[in-house]
C-alpha cells in the first residue's frame, strides 16, 4: 500500500533521494543500530545525532538535503533536531496522515513530519501534508489560514510558562537549563509574560502509562511485520534491547493497554487546564546536550544505566505525545564546545499557529541559519 504522506510529498514536487539511518524499530533516542552502525552528528562526528530520526537530522544538518521526513512517538523528531541544530515540529495528533496502512500508531503517540533548517520550511511542508485522509479515525481542528502564513505574524503578548525540571524526575544538564532560562529571558524581552511553572500530574502514573504504551507499540510493530512477512519472530533477528521489550509484552494482559489508553486520555485532561492559563510552555528539548556515540550502550557493570539514560533524555518530549499537543524544538543555544542544544515549546492542542508565530519571532530576533556544523 502506498503511503498517503509520501503521495502528498510527491504531489508537492519533493524528490525522494533515499532512506536514512534509524535505530531498530525506532525504539531508542540515538541512532546506533547494530545492523548499519552509528550515525555521526555533523557538529561532532563521534557524537550521537539523536533518535529515532537521527539519520534524517544528520542529513539535513550536513547539507545533504533541505528537508527530511521524521516521525515522533516520544521525541523522535524533536530530540534529533535539538542535537543537530535544526527545527523539529511534532504536529498535533492526527494532523498528518498515517493511512492507508494505519489509523493511528501507538494509540496516538506517533505522528509524522520533518526536520528542517527554518520555521518557514517546517510550516510550508506542513501545508503540503496536513489534512485527513480517507478513513482517518480522528483529526484536529482545521487551521484558519495556511501554516506558512503564520510565520512572521506578530504573536501578540503571550502568557508563557517555562520549566527546567521535567514532570518525572531526571537530572538535567546545566547547558539544557541555561538554554531554556535564556529562551525565557528572550521571550520576556520580546514583550511576553513569562513565569516558571509546571503542570501538576502524578509522575509515577505518567511513567507507567508511557511504558505500557511504548512496550505495546514495539511488540505490535514486531507482530505486525511478522504477520506481513509470514515469519515467526526469533531472538536472533533482533537487538537484545528490542527483544527484551517484545518479551516483556508477553507478561502483560490485553486490558493493560486499554487501561493505559484510558489513563493517557485522563492525563491529557488533567494537563489541559495548564494551557488555559498559559499560551505555551517552554522547556529544554532534551535533558542532556549531544552525547558521544556509545553513551547509551549497555554496560554490564551498570545494568540499569542504559535504560535509565534512554528514558531520561526524553523526559521533556514524551508529555506532548501522551496529550497529542503540538511541540517544536528550536536551536537556540550552543555549548562552549559548539554543540547545539534545543529549546522546546509546547502549544495547545490544535494550535500550531501560535507555536509558529512565537518560533518565527524568536528565529527573527535570534537567528541560527548562519551557524553551520564543521562537517557541512
């Protein structure tokens, strides 16, 4: 079955030049698959490009392409964008099509879009792809005007919250803290009201919901392809991390998934009042700046370290996947070692317009296009 998203790319005149690297089943926040090897970050080739859309982000940052497709189930557009110095928008749930093969993916965790160099490029591509396809199970409100038309429009005086700590506890690197604090000051200088605030939700329940949905999604993907290929999954066909997640699915009941979906939707309702008070929420995109390839590898001396690092680095991004809200990562900060650090802005459900206006205002006031990685 031909992808509706790809069909829309082709109708818009895009030339598809190839497939980029990704971790196995898009299950890690770094792109270091055993089969194809690690993807280097153009800002420092021995460093990770992030994941799971790390191959796409590396290609765009290196100048191989102006735009690359990416998708996002827990931060897989925004994290690579943050680590490669790009713009990465996760649209509102249902904004871009998943058909005809899927209605939704991961109970709505996953969405499709691109990584680009600029806010205008991101908005323009969204205009070419957004909209329900036949049989779609749901969709967000139709925008009032083209997304590209929002770029450059004054956002008005917004009420913004910012956080340096994620909803669920994790250590946040000082450079990531600095990045969002700096962005908050910049927004204040642009005339917006800014204060530190975080939605109040049960952190333990948040983790359990996301873990259940993520394990179910990985196991579903394996079973889906096993059915398509007519082959039974075998441990030797997968990386150890992937097979462990698949095996864990066997000890959960089908009703666990429905409970997780129920809790996900309830948590979205709990977070919604926060966005009645604030127009958008600023956070670091990731809890860490780019890390060397191998940083996420399993270490027998510290058996829990790899899983904890993979879970912690996406603590700020995963919330928008649970709620379905749009979120954008902007390259607003660089470390003393010239590595990019992203700042995330999460908007109200269906309100990419405000995000794009604010993002383009920040891009105009503090441009990044002049910065190029050494290897580009």
